[in-house]
């Protein structure tokens, strides 16, 4: 690949027990820390009617983050496409990209929680088609001055596009990969990707992505960002880091399963590990001194073949002080050791 490893942040913006205003204030202060530390991007998820996601309007939150940062890219990972009218998203994307000076990056998905889709009257069975058709309309609207499209959900006739993105032809696109098929589709679409599986499983998806990328775009095309995500707590001692991580993960896990438990259902994708030790056993999280974190990430990134290291520093009831100390230690000790991987 020939490029140094880059680092990003993923955030559910989940509620850890604090008042709402305090939650937003903490995250914005933490995002300022990410900006100063040299992280590439801050990626925020979209969820609804659940303590897992306090950014049901991710664009609104990112617009605030844009005013508090100078260099950090700001990204959705992901917009739940079936819950948005494509024309509204086109306009929002253009605004965010212009207001941030070209620092916005856009991720789209079909919506990982069928319960949340149902709350909005969306049939989860329709979501894959709505995602694909919606993305096609959005890309048309970002590239062209007029939109004409007919999909299952929308009929758009000769709509003028007054707004345009800062980045041409549009901001970079992100997609969460959970299968070989989705890896192949993302590669053909020239998307950046993020994997949230153990390194060995992610490695299968990433191999498929890279093979398809070369077939579709050729060896001369620069490989996009291929992300691997993990929970990270860095502290002065292993014991201190584990105490924080174990406590906070239980809060996050409760938030993750809030709607599924309420409706007597089982989560379809991630979030199955009952505690932080189980998460670590699957290679999806680490808590410890910088040396322990370095060893874990070197192994995980090397096994998976990813080139973009995505971290979750703030989850559950982790405090601002705990998160900022973790980020400071990670920035000072971990980043320099991983950049050359």
C-alpha cells in the first residue's frame, strides 16, 4: 500500500447516565481532542429511540463538530438510508461539506436495527432495495444540477439542485462490511469500508474487497481506507484500564440491547459479547497500558489486512477525564508505533 497507517474514531454517541446536554458537551470536547491529536476522521452512527444513539440526526451533530474543529474529517457511519428522503440528504450533505470546508465524508447503510425502521413505518424487507436506489439518487444529485429518478419509494421529476458539495464530484463514501458479498459491492462502488468483526473474519472480507478492487479499478488505482474497529481503553496500568473498560462496556451493552430486549428479539449483527472480557477474547477490544494496546493492535491490523485503525474511546459511562487520558496516551505512545505498519 505504501502509505502510513491512519487512525479514526467511531462513536455511537451512546448515553452513559449523564444529562443529555452533558453528553453532547462531553463529546464535543472530546472531538476537539481528536482534532488536536491528528486523527483522520470522526465517524458517528445513526440510531433512533434508544440510549445507544444520541445522534438521531447525525448531520446536526456533525455541523456542531465542524465549528469546533479544523482538520478532523467528519463522517456518518452510517446514515440509515431508508429513513431519509434522498433529496433532503443531498441538501444536507452539500451543506455539511461546504460548512466544513470539504471535511465531510458520507456513509450509508440499509439500517442495522429492524425495530428502528419499523418505528418509522419502514418494512425491513424493503431496506436493501431502498438503500441501493437511494444511494443512486443521492450520487446523481451531488454530481448533476437536476435530479430525475423513479424508485420503489420515490418519484423525482426534474428537481433542480441549487446546492453542490465542496468536494468534487462528491465527498468520499463509507460502508460497513459484514459479508463477502457486501465487501465485493463496496469495492466495485469504490467505497471506503469499516469492519467490526474479529480480525480473522475481517481478513476474509478484506481479501475479497482487495481482490475485487483490483479487478474493478486496476493496480494503478490507490487503495481506499480499509478500517477495522475496536474498543480501546489506555491507562497507566492494565488494572486501571480494565476496571474502566469492564464498567463502561456493561453500560454500552445494555444500551445496545435496549430495543431488542424491549421487543423480545435478538441483535442481528454485533454486540453479542456479554462483557468486556468476552469482547477481548474475540479480539474486538483491548484495555491496558500503551504497550499492551500496541501489541494488540499490531496483531489485529496485521491479521486483518486493514490500513485504517478505527477506535472507540468513549462508550458507556466513560467519563470525559478517562476518555481524554486514554486518547492522550494513545496519541503519544501508540500512534507512532503503528504508523509504519
